[in-house]
């Protein structure tokens, strides 16, 4: 799968009902966590969360990923 010119392995969801897709680039940088809601716009978890997400995207992400909410609890 290719998004914005970058080749990714098949996107996956942690749960079938999730709206967040997790992406792994073919040339994966270790420790890089990428995700998307629409498979068009890609977010980098460490660089973009929560500042670049819309309010709706943040609510969805937080509901589906409580671990990361706790991990980034200082980013309010």
C-alpha cells in the first residue's frame, strides 16, 4: 500500500471495530509509530499526538488507545 508516495505494509487495527489504522513503512524506522484514520493522512505518534489531531480524532484515538493516553498524560 502506498500513501503520499511512501510504501507501507498492510495497515492493521488493534480491534476489528477500531477506526485507527496502524501503519508500518517498508523502510521502518525502529520506534516509529504511525497511524491514520482514513489511510490518506498519516500521523507520527511521538511527533503529532495530540497537537495535530482534530478534537474528533483525538477522542477516537484516546478511546481506542488508553495506553498511549496514559503514556502522554503530560501532553495536555
